[in-house]
């Protein structure tokens, strides 16, 4: 809901969000009826190697934690 209101150029989200699951939130975003909202680029991050699961859920990119600033910027530019 917040993404639809704010319309960010990029969402950076952790897979584990405490009580919420980042992959579920990503799937909800991709299913949004507004195509512009649904296509918002989402970079997922996790301390676990979940790149394949994130890609299957519709992530635009994945960064494994811990990461350095250079690798984060490189992934965003891709």
C-alpha cells in the first residue's frame, strides 16, 4: 500500500522482516493491480543465500549480507 502511495524508484527490502516475510510482501507487490506499482524495482537482501527464491518471487536483484557499499551500488546499477 505504501509503495502505491509513494511510488519509489527502488525498494530495498530484507527477506526477513520480523513478523513479516519479505518474499510474501514482494509477491503482493508484483500482484498489485496497478502495473506501474507492480513493476517497481525491488532489491532483496538476506544473510542467507536466497537469491533463487527472491528471483522466483519477482525480485529485480539480490544482495547477500553482509555486503559492502560498492557491491550494493553495483547491484542497484544493474
